[in-house]
């Protein structure tokens, strides 16, 4: 399982924005920006093996709410 910090090279699988959430599934993983992580949380929460949420960095780096 990958738990390395997400970088600017990691992109959201839905829109291509910088990813701040990694969802590790039984087979593979998904990367999401903060917006799409929130939008799809109901779908992945019960099936995820691990969720790496770095959205606190988004708030600290960009002053987002």
C-alpha cells in the first residue's frame, strides 16, 4: 500500500486537478481532488482498504475553506 505524501504530479482521476486524497481499494487506487473526494465519499468509504486524506494541506497551502 502506498502512503507516500501526494505531490503536484498526482492528479485527480475525475478532473485532473491536484490530488489530495488517495483511496486504496482491494484492487488498485483512485486519486481525487478535495472536491471530488467529498462528492464520491459515499461510494468509496465502505469499500476502501485505506483513505489517505491530505486535504488539510490544501487548506494550509491555499487558504481554502
